[in-house]
C-alpha cells in the first residue's frame, strides 16, 4: 500500500525541521524535574508542619499559641542570659 503525500508538504516539513529542529529535539525533562523537586519540597514542608503541629498538640496548645510561646521563651532566655 502506498500513500500519497504532496511534494510541497514534504518540502515544507523539511524546511520546518531545518529551521526549528533544535527546539524540537531538545529535552523537555528539565521542567518536569523542576516540578518533581518542588513537589518533594512541598511534601517535606507539609510533614514538617504536621510534626510541629503534633508537638503543639501534646502540650495542649493550639499551633498559633505554640509558636507565640516559643518566641516568648527565646526572648526571655536572651534577656536573662
């Protein structure tokens, strides 16, 4: 079975390849890798926040109160020391 492709189509495709071939053949993995790295960073930070929230929960404080308490105690240590 033989397909029929017009010669001008082949020449146009060839011209497009020569003019834009480098862009077509470049690797597109970099944006994907950056997206994966950002996703890993987000997951890491979410786990870190959950761990800190769990620590505040053990003390009976709300997460915002826990942070305020930590800032106050550091300031008190710095003033006393």
